[in-house]
C-alpha cells in the first residue's frame, strides 16, 4: 500500500481547486446527433437538392445524378437512359412533389417527369408542343396546390397542367406579368395565393382574378427585400412568407402588414445566421424555423431573433454531413431530413439528451470517446473514466471539463486505462489496469492498492462499495475485499474455490436490498450468489433446453428494481430472477430487445428499466412487457455502449457511456413517440422477375422462388425494427426475421397468403398486411392428370388383382391336385359334364328351334312343287294358305337369327338403345294385346290390368315392347290350357313396376339366377315339349340393364311364375 503525499500531488490539487472555482471555458456538449447517409451507403450521388416523403412512407431523394427511392434499407435509383423506353427526363433533379393521386412529379434540369407509383410508369414532359408544351425544359420548382392543381416554374415562366389533355399551358406569360419569368421557388399561402420567387423579385399571384403583386429590393427604402435574386421560399401557418436570397440572407414578410424582417450573417456575431445564401426554409412540428444556408444548418431561436448553428466537423461522424445545405423536410415520424452537398443528415428535433464527447480542437471536451466507469460525487462533479486517457471530471453547472491523466498531470493515477469508478462522500475509488486508486478530495491525496497490498490481481475490472463500507474489488482472476476503515485487504478467491467456484472473472459485483451479494462472471462463469446471513454460496448456470435458467453464463450487469426483482444482463439477453423461486425469465431480441448483449441496466422512478446494448438504448416497460428502443437519431452517442458505464444519480438522471462519449438524460423528459405506421411490401421477386404487387396473381409451377422485401416507414431507428411473417399454406407459426427480407425456395403448388407485421423501435406492434397468390401445379400434378393416374392405377390394381387371383387359383389348384387329386378330378369332370350338358341342351334347343321352321318351310315348298307338277296346278286359296305358313315360319326363323345376332352384340358390348320419352303404359298394353289372339287360341285367359292410365318415361319403345313380348310369350309356353296370364303396371315412387305372372309350371328357386343365362337354360320335363332357344330372357335382362332398371322372378314349382321389371 502506498500513500502519496500532498506536496507531490500539488498540481492535482490546484487543478481540482481551479475546477471548483470554475475557471475553465465552457464545454461543447452537443444537443443534436446527426445520422448521416452518404454515397457509400447507396445514395446515387451526394448532392441532394430535394427530398419528400410519399403517402406510403417512401423517402424520395433528388440528387445531381439520379432520383432515389429509399425505404430505410436500400435505394432504388431512377436514371435517364436513352435505351430504355421508360426512364426519367434527366438525372439532375431539382424538385420533387407528390400529388393527391399518388403521382411523383420530378423536376429536372432538362424536362419534367411523372411517376405512377402503382405501376412504375413514367411520363416525361418537355418544351415542344407534342411532348408537353413546357415553357422551358429547365425546371425551377413544382407546386401542388390545395385543389390538386400542378403548377411548374421554369426558367421561362409558369406552366399549369391540363389533366384532360395531359399537357401544360403557360400562364402569366407576358414580360411584365411577373417580376421575372425565371422562376426558382413556388408556395401557396393559407389564403390560396401563389407566391413565386424569381431571379428578379417576389410575386404574389391571385390566379382567380389574374392579379399579381410584386416585391422588389429597393435600396434606401424600408420594408423592401434584401435582394432581388431569390432562391428559397416558405409559407408558415402564422401568416409569414420566408424568402431566401442568393447573397443577402433571409427575409420574413408579414402577409397582412407587408412588414419585412431581414436576417443576415454577421461575422462578428456567432448567434447570427451562419450564411447569406439561403436555399430552403422549413418550420417543424415544434414551430421552430430551420434554415438551409451555404454555411450550415441554422435554427431560429424563438423570441430572440438569434440562430443556433450546426456545421460539419471532420472529426465528428455525428455532426452535420456537409455545410452547404439545399433542402429540409420533416417526415411523418417527426424526424428532420437535411439534404446537403455531401449527403443527407437526419435528426430528431425533440431529443433532450446531453452528449459529451471528444473534440480534438477543443480542450474543454472529453479526453477520449470510449467511456469506462462513471460516478457522480456529493458535489455534483461527474467522474468519467476512459479506455486509455484517464479520468474526466465534469462540472455540469458551467459545463467545464478537467482531464486527469499522465499527459496532463504527472504521477496522477497508477494507470490511464480506467475500468470502473465508485465512491462515497469525498472519497472516490477508481479501478484501472494497474490497481485501485483512492482519491481523497478532502486530504488532496491519492492512494494506490495493488497486488502487493493483497489484491488477487492488478487488472481491476469492477468495484462495489457496499452498505457496510467494504470495497469489493473484482479482477480477471478473483475477488478481494478492502476494509475502507482499516485499509485491510482480504482475498476471498480461495474461499470461493472451496465451494467449487473457479474461473472467477468478476465483471460486475452487486449488493441487493437484503444484503446479499451477486457476482457476475464474464468468461462463462455464470452468476454467483453470496448470502452472508445464511452462509450460502451458490452458482447459477445456463442449462440447455431449460428456459427457467439464466440465458447465458457471461454476465455483464446486475441491478434490482423496486419490486425486489433481480435483473441480470448477459451476452444473450436480459434475465429476471425471482429470488424466492430462483426461476429466471428470459427476454431477448425476439421479445423486442434491439440486441442481446446487455451492458447496463438502470430502473427509473416508474420501475421501467433502461438498458444499454450494442444497438442503442432500450426502455423496458415491465408492466406492459414492451421494449422501446432509441439510437443515434434520438441523440444517443451511438449504437454501441460499454460495460461499467451506467449510473443513476439522486435526481433520477441517467448516465450511459459508450464508444462515442457520454449521454446524460432524465427519463421523464424523453419524448417517446407513439407513431407506428403500417408495415409495407416493398418489392416482390418471383424466380428472377420483379413485381410491385403480386396480390391475386397466379404463377406457373416452376415460378416458385419467392423473395419479398418489406419495410416500416419509420426511419428513427431502422436497425431496431423487428419483422414477423406468416405464409399460410406453408407454415402455421409467425416467424421473426433479422432483416427486412423474406425468402422461400421451391414452394409447392397451392394457394398462399403472406402476412407480415412489425414491431417498431417504440415497442408497438403494427397492423398486419397481407397478399395472396397461387402457384399452379404442373400438368402431371393437375386434376386431369390425377384422373388419368387414377384410371391407370385402377387398371393396374385390377390387373394385379386378377393376376393374383389367377396365381392364387393356380396355387390352390396345384395344392388341391397334390392333396386330393382324385376328388378334384371328379369334381372337374362333373363340372365339364354339366357344362357340356348345358351347352348340348342349349344347342339341342337351338337346333330344334331352327329345324322346326325350316322343316315347315321345306315341307310347304314340296307341297307347292308337287301341286304345280299336276295339270291343274294349285288353287289360289291353297297357295295363299301355304304362303302364310311359310311367311310365319320364315318370320320365326328370322327372329331366332336376330336373337343370335343380338346375343353376339351383347357379348361384345355393342348393343345400343335409343332413349326417348314414351308412354310406358301404352307400350305395355299394345305389346300384350298383339299376343291376345295367340294366347286365347291356346285356351289361356289373358288379363291386362294397368293401375295408371299414363306414365311418360325415357325408354326405347321398341326394346321395351320386345321385352314384354318375350315375357308374355314365355308365359304362354309354360301355362297349360285353362290357365291365366296377368300383366299389370303400377307406379312406385318415381319409378314404374311392370309384372307378368302366369299359372304355369313355375321355376324352382334354385334356378332363379340361372334363367337369364343362355347357357344355363333349365332342362326339365317340359323342355322338349315347349322348346325355345333360351335367348329371350338373356336379351330381356340386358335391355332392362341398359335402361338402368332391374328384372327378377318370383316363382315356385307348380305355383306359376311372376316376372317383375322396374324402370
């Protein structure tokens, strides 16, 4: 242990005294951090003369080499190209405006363009009559009036758009109509008047009455313009016209009183407007006037008439990107965009965050930007440690900064690499790479503690001054405790090792409200709990697949909220530890954190947590489980912060240090914007082809590679916007993406709906946006193809089944032959005999049927021949009788032959019927009556009993008549004399039942299924007597089947038969 005497550090004492006596010049703590966009970021060219935001949220940027459409991630560049049919008129863009129809009007140095944002069609207008009739190709400004009129100012006058004829008409074209026809800027005031700034004066135009009021610069007179050569023009809502000049500053005109105020640069007054060349003027949502000059950006301070200037600093990446400012706009979220000669600067005018950083040209700034260790002492002095340049002491009352390092003070601290700072009252402890330095402000001494004094390691990483006055010292290799009352040091590393705790790289040490100590280890050592009340030492480590454990074993920060929850920042997210259940709850980027590396955690007065990360500051509203994220645009030093660089003072102010300086703010004064626009689709790429919109489109099966760009038109903190998507038809869960790009490869054919949403940097979730599209299947997957496949499969299955049946039959036969050869042979023989008998019987009957008419015909022919041989010949009456016999038998023979032909057609599936609407009752009655004489001649009673008079159905009348004749004829054959045949017709629901019953010999029920098979004609005692080919019932059955009807028989032996047809 070494104490440094007062005399040896007299220089430090003098500096500290000087600090307290406030003899140092003011620091330059900045109020605005600019986020800059350069040509290297994708901008087509650095000189930005005009910027607008369209209705969808895109930022359109006009440069000297092309038009840019920006969505926060990428630039789409529009350039003139002679080889393209659709390109803008010229690459030098001077003005942009959007009309109420969503068209973007682009003014260039050589023509005017109109872009239809729905389909990206571009129409160009030039000075010749056939291509637009502009007064000049050199566009000065574009005005979209309150009633959506388009007025163009050119180098040769004013032009008004004729929408009906899609051309322009010149207005006020005479030489004396305006102060000059060279128009540079146009605005419309709240009364509807048009103001035109020209190369030679200002004009107030009343288009309704065609009147013009002119304003000039008249030297020696009051209330005149400072100059006639005018550029910028702006009309505010308080009745003032702001006029920028080429070289004579800014003019403010009261519309009602015509009073003119002039603001010019005074080289001797730093609060005057910085430059006299004024290109643009803008009034923001806070009613602040911002002025674009050739010497930087200026803000008119309310009620003072003075200006606060912002210029470019080559050493400061967050300063204004360029001093020559062309244009200023404010987007829908409240951000201000500044177009300059060197690119674009973006900032939030509402930020209330103090930023201290290094300025190499200003000794009253931080000695270095990389901040490690922050402490505010009882006098309100802020001690700021740096990575390699010692300590800065800030007196915030007068913004004075004192540097203490080896360059400014000899033998100041043991090392200039500062890792942590803490203290109490007038004692300040500083952790360095070479021991702990104790600064006693009262005694004006510094005491150094290192390894020689008992600390386990000289490289001190963290400090904790606990409630009992003990200083806990965390190193890369263990923990030591300094008794601040006695200067005794105890190394507890060995004690911890006894509890199985090794790899003790103590990154952070914390004491909770219960007096329990928590040590966060940096290199996968986890979290250590030391409870001196219950003599408990415990380690908490992450476990795979157990989300109730700590999310990472690399711990960076620890704090406790008002509810007693312990919050642990790790290298993989934020953890809440319930000290009662010892269960961890994890929060990561998926829950809204901007980044998973947590450097510092500070609870505010409302118990919200403010968290420093590698992507800015995040406020966690624990009650509503919402993260709100902040970055450079809101005024923070940068996206990347540092460990051991987060404190909250007694006033509730928060201090966060990072790689680019120190931020100080009061959470209650931070304006949290709730602006949350709808997430938008930016671009669709389907298999290499780009589309503005694919909603409702159909694509071929090979067009199945989908790439979709989305964006949220809130540019405050683009890197902290989180996107989620769901593709219905492909997946069922929302997925988070780390970019704004959604990709799908090899999508299967089908109908899809792509849904997207986003979580803004303010923690709000947007509404869903969606599109639907279809990928059609290839032919081989189409419905027709599947029908063909089904048929083929059925055929294959059918063939396979038949083959299998055949094989099974062969196997069965073979097996049966081997086991019961004799029995099978007998059965096969009986089957063959039975089949032969049936066939023989069939052919016998058929031969009999054919022989009988042939014999009759032959016999009759012999009789006629014999009679003709006699001298008397044959009588006419006899001849007629014989010819009738021949005709009847010929007809019978023809019927048999037709039946054989029809049977052959049936076998080959070529039998056709002709369906027409017919009265079925009439057909049945007529067919039955045609057999009446024949039946009654056999002594059989014939009864026709229809229950309905008429019934129209679709049928083939000839074929149905044939069926009835067959059934009635069969009944007559097998009904003895004295019997009865009855034909009836009745309606059954929407069908017709026809029955033919007789009192004949009947049919055994076992033959009911065989009678319709010609080869299974029943052979019995009546067969030879009655005869018949057996074809009639076969044909009848097939005809009924073709009518989608049914036929069956009801009969018993000697009980007669009843044939029933249902159509």
